[in-house]
C-alpha cells in the first residue's frame, strides 16, 4: 500500500516536471526554471570571457556578430510564429570570438550567450559556414536542451535536488555540471554529449534558422563534409560531441526541403 503510494507520488512528480520541447513537442525532463538557468548563465558567461583571450581581429569579430544577429533574429521570429516568444523574452544576445586555434568548438548558453573559438573558423570558412554552426547551437538553446540536460545531471549526479539548493550546498560541483552541459570545458574532454534526439532536433531547427536568416541551408552539407575529413585520433570537440557526420548528413539532406520553405535569400 505504502509502496503503491510512493509509486503514484513519483509518477505525479515526474509528470509535473516534464515540459514539451518547442516545435517537436517531445516531452523532456525539467527540474530547473529557465529563470534560474538564465541568471547562472549570465554569471558563467562573464567568467568564461574573463579567463579567455578574445579575438582582436575586427573583421572576424564583425562577421560573427553579423551572422549572429541574423540567426538570433530568425530564432525570435521562429518562436513568435509558434506563439512561444515569451521563451526568450529575457535573452540578451551576445557573440564572442575566443582566440584559440586549437579549439574547434562553439556553444550557446541560455540567454543567448554565444562563444565561437577561432579553431572552428578553418571549417566554417565563410559566413554560410558560420551560419550552420550558429544555427545549430542557437537551436539547442531555444529548444531548451540545456535545461533538459541540466535536469538530467541534477537527477543523476546530485539525486534530483533543485538547482538553487545545489548552488547553495555544492556550488563548485553545480558550476562544473553547468559547464559540462554547455560544452564550455570541451577542451578538457569533460563534455556531456547531447543525445542523438537532441542533436537531430538542433540540426533540423538549425537549418530552418539559417534559411530564415538568409543562408542557403544546403551549405550545411558542405560544412559537415569538411568536418568529416577531420575524423580520426584527434577528432575535434565539435565532432566528438556530435553524431557521426555520415549519419547526420543523411538526415540533414532529408530536412533541407522543409527548411527551404523558410528560405529568404538576403541581398547585400
Ligand atoms: Zn549539437
């Protein structure tokens, strides 16, 4: 009887702490409020910038900001069309280029805090390539994948305690978890990879964001072809934390026609 009660209670708690992923409507675990994650994100982002060497190349910095602005506007419009604009109402978009040719990586924290490492510019090559990476990372953010992974991390590593309790009682551990979730510690090999499902969702929505931002989504295939050549013992972070290029190129091809419906080429 008691056991049955606990099972019912557990099921009730789990259903309460689930939320729908925007666009794909998949149910995802949610133990953390977006507000809590946002304030943690703003703080951690400042920390990362403080200890990083920011690029002083004005052309590259400008190019990142330009592409970032187009993709973030597309993200806002994408959510507005779905009636979900409130999800990013408190976002403060920021795009930083970190000078580190050895790091082939990029990430977007909640709140629109983006970092791109100069190592990935070898593969993005131009603004279309940059749009592939930003589209993908911003899609992870607006689909709230970080919240889902942070919730899973709190459940598995800390027994399901609330984020505020975790921060108060185990601050360093909680910050480490946050940085693992968002890929900040990629170069140390401590990243919790996104799940296959999250990756496919981010690729699918990333293509739409690119298209809405004015970039031909089929450039994604060219970018992944270039990344594919790098597979091997020294696989770059951006590749090792993501599905195999063959697998992803197959489904990216299948999603391009959907994204093309949103394509608005830009003139300038
Ligand atoms: Zn990803």
